[in-house]
C-alpha cells in the first residue's frame, strides 16, 4: 500500500506497517510515528523455510514475531494473526485491533514479513538474493508460522491436536495478504479483515492521482495543480536551486524529485491530514504569494519534519544500495512493485496534479536501473493468481477510507453470496486504514480512537459491522470444530 508511500505506505500498519505507495511504501512510516504505542516489543524467533516451492532446497532463516497474551482467554480463546507488511515490525501496536482482542479474549501474534526488518535471509540485498521475496512466499510463511504457533501453544497448555479459532488481519499490502491468505488457506483461518487492501495489481494507476484531486476539492486541487506547473516551469533553468529549497538536493534525477513532491501531497490525504497541505496553499494563492514557497514550507515542515520521510529513499542511487539496514524497506518494496504489483502512480492524461514526467517510462526505467535488465511487473499474472477484485474467497471483510487514493486498488463492492462484505468509511479525513487507526491515521492514536474523525459515527458503524462478522465466523469455526468450511 516506499506504504512506496504512496506506495503502500502503510506499512502499518500492522507492522503494521504500511499499502502510501509511492515511495513511502503502503505503510512503513507508521512504525516511526507509533514509537511508544505498543502492547509489546519483545522479540521472538522461529526458523522459517526459505523456499516453500522447492522440494530440494531445505534452507531456513530466522523470522521475527511478537505475541501479546494479556487478553487471551485460556485455553479456547481465538488467536489474531497480525500480518506484517512492507516495513520493519517493531511490536504489536495498541490500535483498534487491541480493542477487538480484548473484546473477543484473543491472543495477538504478529509476524514480520520476510526480508523486512530483522527477518532477512541474506546479508546482501543484491537482486539475485531477492528471488524469494514475493507475496506467494510470504503467504506460505504465514501458513507455516500459524501451524508452528498453534503447536507451541498446545505444548504450553499440555494438550495435543487442539485448534484454537484463528482470524487474520492486515492493512494496505498486508491487507491484501490477509485477503489472499483466506483465499489460499481457508482451512487455517475463520476469516480475514482486509483493511485498505490493495488486492488489484495495477500497471498504470491513474486513479490514484484522480482520487487525490477529488479528495482535495476544487480550491485545493487547483492550487496543487498550479504549484506543480510552476515547479515544472522552473526546473529546467534552476533545478539545483529549486531542489535545494525542498531540502532535496540529492535527487539528481528530475523524475525522482517530482515523484517525491507528488508523494508529499498524496500523504496528507492518504493519512487523514488534508488541511496540512490544503490550508497553506489555498491561503497563499488567495494572498498572491508564491505557491512554490508555500509548498516547500509544507514539505519540509510536515512531510520531512513531522512525518519523518527520508528524502534519500527517493534517490535511485540510494535504492541501489544492497546493505541490510533500517532503510532497506524502500529497496525491498520497490522490488515487489517492479516484479508483482506495479501500482505505478502515473499522471492521468489530463487534469493531473502530479507531473506528467512521472509516467510509465519513469517507473520502468527505475526498475531497470535499480534491479537490472529483465525486471518488470507481471500484473496480469498476479491478478490471474489471486483474482484481483474478483477474488473468489469467502469470509473476508474489506474496508476502505473515502479519501484514500489506494481504495481504487481494493475491492469496493460486496459479494454477499461469498460472505465478502465491503465497507467504505466516509468522512473528510477518513483515509488509509481508518477503521484500524481512526483519524488522522498518523500520528498514532491509542485504540485507533475515532473521536477526531469528522464523522466518528461512520467509523463506529463500520467497526460494529466488523465485530458482528467476526463474532459470527468465529462461532461457526467453534461450532464445526473445523476450519474446512
């Protein structure tokens, strides 16, 4: 969902991470903004299979996970599996999922996504070592871990062959994993919450930019468009000075700079802070002030300052670095973008907010430059494998925020016959993962408090629906004493 910040940057989330997805991956920034807001940060480890699809390769790597048992109703309470996304997992966040765990007497366990954070199979992230980084491998990781954890729990409780009811959760990219896990392993979970789940791989994602314009409203949209036009006009003659005014001197490639600026605007709408960008731009326009100056002030104070984005993560030279460190997530997410899902946030042919230079060629050139020849996203294969928005799963709850540009890669219509409801949380600042994180989605709010949403009732109503579906599906699991349903 960099969340590619716009990329998928929620790395929530449940990293929870984060599907912006631009450059900030769908979710990663949440980790930074959530420090000190965890139920637990105690690391646990187990040995995971490196390649689930080879009968000959028996290599393993250490994968990190977390558990929180304070709310667990021993011995038959449900187990909530929180799926890690495209970022470092630092613990189990005290958001609305914690509220649900307390309500249902559930244990909370969170598994870090392979390659991200401390769960790296290799000491170098050169392209040849990334061959096992995929959603398919990640889903099998979840299945293996789910069996491992159930068996270890049984051992602790001195019992055998007992199955607790499981429910899986994810947001943004990990929301897609949540839906896909229920699709591919229905016998291992009673159901799934797929929050802001980007289940549709999209080659040219023009709807992303279009939603930004719709969420901004006429005045703000026009101010953003004029700002972009001014920047494009000044860039050829005074590029170095212009980039320096945004503290983006390192972005030598103009496309990287323009992508950075587009993400900076998108993030405000994606995470429920539209006034942060709209208010200063609209006021500057009315006062006849320089819109570029007003925008650079917003970018430096909010996107770089408060939000904490590292400008270097937009630099293709930086993305080529293969060392494993805290900033590796951006390179890793770009690899998944460049091989599986694309989500290329390109400018629409007209009425665009972002620069037309952020086009398909820019993305493909980035993939080639960073990872080498032959790397490109096979979105048709991805959608064929999972079904896209025609996913043929069951007992999956899809939720989206009305202002979130990522919702156009999610399932926005219900499929009652398959028990797959879809709910839209509608309000002025309802964005990426608002059902889990409240409003705004960043900074962090304990319990995912909805009081700061412009329509708290809209969030409460969707949360009530989530709870009702979970209650029913968990009870059906218990009644049948089996997940093969």
